[in-house]
C-alpha cells in the first residue's frame, strides 16, 4: 500500500513538474498546473490567489468552481477578504493547513447566493520559494473535511514546485521588462540631451519619464539651497509647472525614501493631486556630491512600481544630473565665447575703424588750415572720402559679425555673401541636402566667418574654396585657401579666433582641424554631429 502511495506521489510530482515547464506565461502555467493537480489527486475544485501587497490579491487560476463561487464572472473570488488570505498577509501561514473553513463558501450559504455543490472546507498551502511568498493554493472536494498528513505533505511539495516556477517566470519577466525599460531609457536620454537649458531638461525628464514607463505620477523637487521647490509634476497625463515651496519637515518622507533608496509609505506628505498615494519612490539628483534636486515617482492602488522600476528611476536621476551639469558647462562656455568675441570685436574696432576715424579727424583738421590752397584742399577731401568709405565698410563687416543677417538663406549662401563683402571670390560646393538645427547652422556660419576673416587679413589671396557636405549623422564645412599659410608650431591655438572656433565645435560635440604650411595655404575643416 505504501509503495502504491509512493508511486502515486512521484507520478503527481512528475506530472506537475512537466506541466510547469511547458509555459513562461504565468496565468496559463498556473491554470494548467491546477487542472493537472486536480486530475492526478482526484480532488474536485481548486483556486490560486497571488498577492504581492497586503490587502491586494488576484484569483489567477481556478478549476471547477461550484456555482456559488463562479457566479457573476467569479465575483465572490475576486473581491473581499477571507481567513486564508488574512493568515497569509499576517505571516501566520507558513505550512500546509489541514483544514480551513471557507468564509467565501459560508457567505454563499448564509446569503443563499448559489449552489455550493457540497463544498464546505478546503486545504490551504502557501506558495513560496527562496524566502519569498507569492500567494496560496486552495484545493478541496464536496464532503471532504480533512486532509491526511500524507496529503498535506504532497500538497506542500507541489506548492514548492509551483512557487519555484512562479519565481522563475517572474525572473524571466523581470529580465524582459529590464531590457524593455533600458531600451526606453536610451530613447529618453537621447531626447534629454537635445535640451539646452536646465528648465527644459527638468520639464522634459518629468514628462518623458512618466510617458515612457507608464508611471502614473512623476515629479521633481528643485533644491535652491534654502528650500525645496516642487518644480513640476506629471499627473493625469499632463505636465504642470508648479514651483511650490516645501520645508524639510513636510518633505521628510521623500527625504527618507532618498536615504533608504526604497519606497516609503506616506503619512503626512501631501501633493496637489487627487489620487491616494500608497508609496513614494525617490532618488537624489546629485552633481559632484551636491544634491541639486529629487526625482520621484508615486504608486497608488491601481499602479505600483516594481524593483525594476526603481532601478530605472535611479538611472533616470543619474542621467538628469549629467544633462544638467552639461547644460551648465555649455552655458559657461557660451558666456566665455561671448566675452571673447566682444574682446575681439573691441580690438578690431580699435585696430581698424578707430584708427581710420582718427586719421579722418586729423585730415579734416588739416583741411581747415589750407582753405587758401584749392589743390591741396581737394586732395585732402579725397582722402577724407576714402577714409570714411573704408571705415564704413569695416563697420558694416563688424556689425554683420554681431548679427548675421540673411543666414536664413542657408549657411553656404550667407558665407558666400560674407566673403564678397570682404572682397573674396568664393568657389562653393554643396554635397547633400539637409535641414539643420539652428545651433548647428549658426555654429557653421560663425566658424566659417572667422576663417574668412583670417583669410582676408593674413592669406594675401582673393579666392577661397567653400565645401559643405551632409551625411545621416553629421555636417561638415571645409574652407581652403592657397595663400601664404603659417607655421602651426609657432601659432598653435594661441590666437583668440582659432581658440574660439574650436570651442564652438566642442560645445556641439564636434571637431575642428586646421592644417597650414608656409606658402602652401590653409585648410580649416569642422565636423558637427546632427
């Protein structure tokens, strides 16, 4: 008799193991294994509750439920609580329980809601693996009020197999979700790095994080040094810029979530939202050990964030810090370039226009003293006219450097016109066609403008070659002259103009190269990623 029971148990465990290995879809797998368990044990009915959080559960699988439990699309199995779930949530269900009277059955009998088909009791077994609890397995038969120790031991073995399979499936699902999330993160950060200013970065990260990962509520607290400002909040599919101050006391639960790097249940934390918050997930946005803000996401009863989501929240916070730091560096660079350009223009004004105006003034003063000599006076007036025309031309050139009117016509057209204004004949060649972002277009024009100025001043030629080429990933501008050139080992990057050109390219992630040889001309090439 014992041999037969032992063989039956082995057959049951073998059948269950084979069933569990047929699918990676959790619901399908649990439904199949429950039906197979009832077949091999001869039990009549059963169901599986899965629960990740207290007071929340799903009836994930069921088989041959009596009418009283199956009515209204199994409503009695999907709502309310019962003794077996309460024991599970309270941590008192650690092994297979011999007999638990079913509250759901008792309610059906009491309220006369349907035929229970003789079912009054069931056995309850926790589904666990590696110290993690997933739910409970309930099985029973009409008229059966007690399970033997052997039956309970077998059910515990089956439950352990089911728990292990649930763990395996969830690990597989977590890896799938992790891969999907990091793919979304790549797209999100690609959009993030297009933002130029801190305000734009924060609003973009809050909105795109919520939309990319389907998190219901996402927000950002900005640390001003004196207080925390709720900068922006994404709720109900809408981004709201709020700028509401919060003290450390009112923000203590968010600060606690940051310190613990784990969710915190709110008690006193309040936001201008309608949803009831169940958990706060928050990560610090830190630049060089300086916490500049807090990125947070909120769970409510309908949507809860998983451990995988928390990983992504940390990654998004780290990328936000990098993007804000890069934005600050770029702003400093822009200020430096602007300052250097002002200094250069001031120097050019002094060296050219100011000198000519001084000469003009001295010539005019001299003309006053020679009014009795018409011939000399006429020559002085001619000099005054020429000096004023040259000063006017140089002033126009400097004004155009300040504001490149006509760049809307395109980089090449604008550079060609600028070259003509300097007295240079430009041979132009454009390869490909692409609509450039404004920062790229202006950088190409400014770099080309500086190169043309250098040719005009130093190359001793009247002709220049301009080549503009586009690919899927970048735009390049090449400027070539066959003038006197210069010794690169002597000049290097010491001049303000050359250094400014390289700075402009670097800000946009590009590269600028200059090749020059004495008496063989100079080539300037800039490549900027689009």
